C-alpha cells in the first residue's frame, strides 16, 4: 500500500466506496488523515464499516473543516453534471481530487506510465507492464485495471508504475 501522508492530521472526505474508494480511505488513514467516508449504496457503506472506515453522511458534513474531497473514479466530477457531493464541496471551496492525484503528491521517485483514452486502456496497460517486467524492471500495474493505485506496493527507486486512468 502507498501510505498517503500529504493529508496527515487533516480532515478528508472520501466519496465512493468501491475498490478504489476503500483503498483510498485505508491509505489516507495509514498516513494519519482523519477520514470520513460515504457512498450512496448501503451495501458499500456496510463493507466500509466492516473494514473499520469511519462513515459520515456527507450531506450534513461541515465542508469548511474538510481539507479535501477525494472522489472515486466512477463518480461524475463534471459530466454529465457534477455529483451532489462535488457541488457541496465546491460551494465551500473544498479541493476535489482523486486517488491518482494523491498518489502523485506522495512524490515517489519512480517513473509512471499513465494510460488513458477511450478504447484499449486495459490491454495497453497490461501489455506495457508485461513488457517492462520482461525487460527486467520492477513494475506495479494497476489503477482502473485490477489493483487500485494506492494499493500498489512501493517499488525500488528504479521501478515503474503502469497505471490505467479514467479519461
């Protein structure tokens, strides 16, 4: 896991508790953040509570105290329109970012190959990771493909992260 220390001792909201959202909440907590998380799905909230993640209904959150809203990749930031939680956070000038931004802010010394686009992202990501491994490089492949980016292992300094990202 990549521990996210950039929000240590800060209040951070996480919305969307699928694989990426759960990984994000765990990485923030491991890095010392005060996390409150929410999902519109009761089943997702139950899973998060069972994993020890603090739940808070973000409809009634005090957004003035939040350092950031971390939005899961599948939640609309802008299109077709911003999700209600994005509108609430922005109304209080709360920063809205995603898990890949958290990953980037950790300032790891590794190279990153980011794969995005409309079609073929998963195939290209898997192939790129495979080719780099066959060339003898330490590689971690993930993002929207399989392992969430913040659940990837820390690599040696010469390792390469190959990440499938939402466009």
